[in-house]
C-alpha cells in the first residue's frame, strides 16, 4: 500500500468520527425538539380538558404562552448545537490538514533520501488502520440509528450529518485560511519593517564612517 492510501484511510477515519460526533449533536437537537413538542401537546391537552372551567380566550393565551416558552427553549437548543457543530468542523479541518501536511512532508523526505521507508511503514500500519476504519464505520452506523430513534421519524441520518459536517468544515477551512493569511501578512510587514530599520542603520553608520574618514 502507498502512503497516499494510508493518508486516505486516516482522512476517512477522521471524517467518519466527525459524522459520528455530528450524529450525537443531532440526537440532542432532534431529541430536544421532540421532547419540547411532547410537552406542548400534553399542556394543550390538559388545558383543553378544562374547557368547562376556562373560556376559549384563556385557553388560547395559556397555550400561546407555553408555545412561546417552548420557542425560547428550541432556540437555546439550536444555539448550543450550532456552536458544537462549529467546534467539530474546526477539529475535522485541522486534523485533515495535519494528515495532508504530514503525508506530503514524509513523501518529500522519502524521495530526497532515496529510501522506501513509506512503503515499509504502509505495509506495517495499513492492516491496523483498516481495522480502525471498520470500527469507526460501525460506530457511525450505530450513531445514525440513534438519531433515527431519538427523532421518532424515518430520516437519512448519515446524509444529514454529512451535509452539516461539510458545511461546518468548509466554514472552518475558510476561517483558518483567513487567519493564516492575516498572520502571514503581519509577519511580512514586520520583516519588511525590520529590514528597513537595519538598512537605515547601516546607511547611518556608513555616513558616520565616511565623515570620520574625511575629518581625519
């Protein structure tokens, strides 16, 4: 097996665990929404059962207030899960980038040294990597089933998680690139400023030396 195949397996494992983490987040999100809906339905049932004691306006107000509170709760669930999803996106982006960098540097060193260390490493590591990949796949499948059960309705859990993970990872990648670009620009400006200061200092020293030579 080649190093490229080994890095591909590592990247796939990272993505699979990212989907699993997203499924856990979705379980909390969909489960929270379902639970809040059950509470709303139960509250409305209780209020409507007391129709003889409560007029229609009071019942409507009570139900509307309950639904308003439920809306706040749902917004809180969405806010928390969205933040957690962004964290997963950053983690997957950094881990994937790390695998790519390590693989590229290892291949470059291997070619420069004219050795076959990567092929040897791949032969040794690949069987374990495949086992880890299969385990990750089984965990992801279980988490997808959990999402379906918690949501209480049939849904393409893996497709939903994959779409959310890709969106979060793309956003994380864009943010990382902006940060790197800004940092690179700051470093370049600092280097240019230092070089200018050194050049100016050198010219001042040269002028002083020249003036001293003339005076002598």
